[in-house]
C-alpha cells in the first residue's frame, strides 16, 4: 500500500442558517484553498493540489464530515492528473500504483454537492480510487465525476495501465448503492458494443435523496431527451436500490459532457429542492 502523501480532514456545521468549517487539517500538497458564502446558507469549498498531480506511489486521503443541516458545495480548482506508474520506463517490478481514498459522512438533513473537475490518467498510469459514503436520515448527496482517456492532444487514448474506482453508499446503515469500475485497456476490448464502443469519455452524476422516485426519474429522462437534440452524446439513467439515481453520459469531448452534467444538476436542484441555478466561477 502506498504511503500517505497528501490528506485533508474537514468538518462542517450549520449555525443560524449558514454553514462554516468547524474543523480542518491538511498536509501538502492538498489543502482547502478558499471558501465562499453562497445562496441558501450554502458554503462553497475549493480544494487545491499544489503538486503537478497524483504521482507514482502517491496515496491521497480525504475525510469529510457534514454535521446536521450543513449545506456545502465542494469542487477542486483543476483536473486531477494521474502520472505514469513507470516513471523510469522499467519492468513490471518498478510499477508504483497510486491511490485516492475518500470518506463522506452526512449528518441528518445535511445537503452536499460534490462536483470535482475531470480525472485524466496519463500513459502508464495506475490508480485505485475508493469513496465510502455514509448518509443519515434526510441527507442529500449530489456527486459527479468525469474520466478522460488520457492526454488526447498528445495522442494518448486509453494508454494508461490500470484504473479501478469503487463507490459505496449507505443510508441509515443500509447499503443502497455499490459500484466497481475496472479498466485495463491492454486486456479489454474497449471499442466494442457493451463497453465504450466509439466513445472515449465518461461522465456520471449521482443523486441520493429520499425524494428520488419513479416520477422524478421519468422527469429527468424527459429533460435529458430534450437536451440531447443536437448533441453527439449517449446517456443512461438507472435507479439505485433505494433513494437514488445514476445518470451516465458517454461522449468524445469534456466540455460537452460537462455542459450536460451541469444542465442535469441544475434540473435536479430546481425539481427536487426548488433551488435557483448555481453558477460557480473558477
């Protein structure tokens, strides 16, 4: 297991309708760069990685606790860049895998939007990523991710070595969602139907809230159909075991997927919570 090379631990609390950081700790190169007060008493949190990215052998750990009624929007300042696990172009014995481990604990009636920038895996990169989420009654999590196939302008297209991503979500101690994504380009036929086909980028939007039901999923599907009239994208919507829905988007360009993710996110904010659009500048 790689040694911890960067970590963030933070807790948030609500007081008189406004959320603030109640506790935080970080080690270089990770830190909370800035916080901002948004509408509805929401706290905007910007994370920063002061290094060029996740290097070979790095292990990042992030632990987030959201106390009762806390209201937080989190993002980072730039792409998460995963560097080669074979920096010396050596043999298999020289491979140094990287890890990213996150835990989110949502207290009763807390509201969290976690919208990081895309992840880009460089040629020969190896990354194991895991996120564990624990939710209490009345809490909400809206989470996005977007994975790129490499530095496409340099001709890198699924030239990374190994990517594994696990996500588990429990609601009141009951497992309501669990996924495992494992991509090993040298061993898989990614360009076939049932895999990535002709697509290269994958974006996902997760919504976990007790209000998610069949009627909401149908409304989201109708909205997506309207948005895709002129876009060269494909999408799919799946309900989780309970209290959740997952929107997956396949495409070829980051900005197209991000635009559709943002439109869906704003729709969710308005449809489920009656919130006005949130436009975040970076």
